[in-house]
């Protein structure tokens, strides 16, 4: 680490900034965890959190349905050039699983993706609540 080469005052400031950045990242991660809970009234908060997770881990993401009123809830550009096509399912739980209607929405999202990006690899995913 190069902090030994820095003057004492600068080195102290650098350590303080690193600790602050780490604390901010931890607070941000905790907020993401809180937002990764489905709300029966609206799925917008959860879908926004999925988008934020992409940014947090360094992946480019887009909320195509929110931006263009079509496509998947979230679209992540993966490093190797493929895409993760994500549908967030508010009513699915561990107990009742993902309905045929929800699976159909993921199929529609994949069809949309195939029409927009015909020669690009994609991975379909449905995110559901972990509650029972």
C-alpha cells in the first residue's frame, strides 16, 4: 500500500476517507437488503433495488419496462457479453411458487430481448420473494 509514502497528515486523511467509504458502502448494502423485500402495494422499490444491486457489483443495468414501457423489469449486461433478463414476481413465494402467468411474462421478456438483440446471448431469471 502506498500510504507509507504519504505525509502523516495526508496519510491520516486517507485512512479516514477509506473508513468513511467502507462505512458508506456498508450502509448502502444494508439499505439494498431492506429494499430487496417485496411490497404488496408496489414492486417498484424491489425492482429499483435489483437495478441498484447491478450497479453495486459493477454491472450495467437497465429498467427497460420502466424506461420504455416494454421489456423485462431489469436487464443486466454481463461482462462476457451476454445479458441477464430479469422479471420480478411480487406474488410468488416459496409456498405457491411462480405462476404460469408469471412464467409467461418472463417468456414475453425473452421474446422482446430476442427481437431487440437477435444475436446476443441471454439468461432468463425470475426473482421472487423468499417469504412463505
